[in-house]
C-alpha cells in the first residue's frame, strides 16, 4: 500500500500511467482548494492487487472501473468527513 499525501509521494507509484493520472488529479484538487499539499483535504491510497480484500467497497461514496491504457483499476472514494476524502485505487488482474 502506498499513501500519497504530497506530490513527492508520487515517485513511489511504479505504474507511470497511474502516477500521471493521480498527479493530474492531485494538482487539480490542490488548485481548487488552494492548498500546497493534500494533507488537509485528502489522500490517494494505492493498493497492490493482492490487497484487493482491503478495498472497503461498502464504505465508498462511489466505485468505478478506471482504465488507463492496458491497465484496469478499481477506484473508489471514501469520505472521511466534510473536508477530507480518500481516493482508493486497486489494480485488477484478469
């Protein structure tokens, strides 16, 4: 599991397409909420495929399939409180 709370944390994500997707989303959120890091508004949690059972589907605001080139991920957003949320992403292996 990788927890991303800053742009520096992105380097730990090995999938380049996923890293770019999360970076673009994080930058947009930081600009929208006028913050310099994600600590105050949320985080991205990237699970390994074998951590699928750690994906809390019942706690998600929504769940979707995220396709990035040849990779497919399960993506959901869990709202912790009014000003903090977690984007949780898990690769799917067929």
